């Protein structure tokens, strides 16, 4: 009976892994190549899983998961993450800390956190393998929920269920402008100073832009964006190299070489809050917990050196 259960469980995990591969590669052939097997093996096991569950998981016409497939895939991703955590925990207990940690990070913060984090992890835990994904909050949170990411540094607060956030820091909004621009002569720019002034912003629909628009409207300020740029780092670079100033969080100016540009704080906008997000449904492995410890140390040490940033980590 025991051997029967063992083989049944192994077969279940194999089916789930093959289903995940099909969803990730959008085809049976792509999944087969990624797993170094044949297409018939993939399609047979996925079909067997569908028979056991009495439902279609992959639409063979579009190769997209059905609603039932999405439900199975979400749980399968968490199972895969938990199995990896078990292996990492046991390895870390028997030998030195080892395993991979998938870290999501918004781009502006990655500029001053990524290098110190990688260096300290390498010094303290040389067998630990950190993997950093640079993306926007709206893309990082779904990956955190499915288990693709272990932790994520994101804009907060987060409204998604099953996600908790630890406050890290808050940052003021600033104007990046050429030293030749009239705004660069000010020590502080009031929100009203930006009324009907040509500036660059992130697009409507992004969290940063929506917050700015809401507070500007409440203050009776009409902003006049002449360009809308999705990436904060690109937005900062364009403002540094051009004649049109940009309104963005302070960390977007961090790490750029000095040049013919200046950063001026903006008064009248709420500070952007940044936190470390966790999947509430999953228990962090030993490597993940140690990575969190190192990350919070780096924020406590380095954030005060970043202009316009105040640590909120307890």
C-alpha cells in the first residue's frame, strides 16, 4: 500500500509539473523541449490529469489554460514553491545555507539596493543563489501570489488578498530638471508651481500617476504633461538629458552620474511608500528568511543616504 501511494504521489507531481510547463511555454512541444522529453509524453500526462479531474485544463485551440486550468495551475505553482522550500530548508540544516531566492523589485529601488544585497549575500551565504526580477508593482504582485517570486519590493499599500507587506521606507516626490530650467533655481517646488507647466510624467493608469493626478486635482492644480513615459529610470534619464523636467519619486534620481541637472523636492504631494511584500499563504524557506534579514539591514543602512528617503522599517 505504501509503495502504491508513493508512486501515485510521484505521478501527480509529474503531471502538475508538465501542466505548468505547458502553461509557461504555451505549447506541448515547447514544454517538451524545456523538460528534455518528447511531446507525446507531455500530452499524455496532461490528458491523464484532465481525466482524473474530469475537466479540460488546456484549451487545445488557443493553448491557454481554461478557468479550471488556471485554478489548478495557481495551486500547482504554490506546491512547486513549497517543494523547493523543503529542499532548501533541509540542505541549509545539514550543510551551509543553499538554494535559490526569487526577489522582485521595482526598478528605481533596485538601483541602490541590488548591488549591496548581492554582495552581502555572496559574502555571508556563498551557496545561496538570489534571482532578481526588475518590474513594476502591478506585474510583481501576481508573480508573488503564484509563487514565482518569494518576496517583492513594491509600492504599498497592497490591496491583493493573501499578500502582506512590511514597511521599508517612504520617499518624497521630486522634480528632475536641467540646471538651465527656471525650476532648478528653487530650493523647494510647491505643487501649485507646476500648474500649466510643461513636464513629463508616468502614464495615466499607473499608481504613481493616478496618485499625483488625484492630489493635484484636490489642490486645484492642472498638470500639463507633454510626454508620458512608463519606465521611471527612462523618465529620469530623459529629464537629465533634455529640457523638459520630470515629476517622479526621489529614488528615480539615485545612482545617476552627476551632470547638467538638479533634483528639487516637491511640496504638497504625499510621499510614496515602499514595502516588502510576502505571500501570506506560504512559509518562507530558510534562504528566504535570511535574505529578508540581509535586505532589511541594507535598507536600514543605505536608505538614509538616499536624498528624499526616510526609513519606516521597524
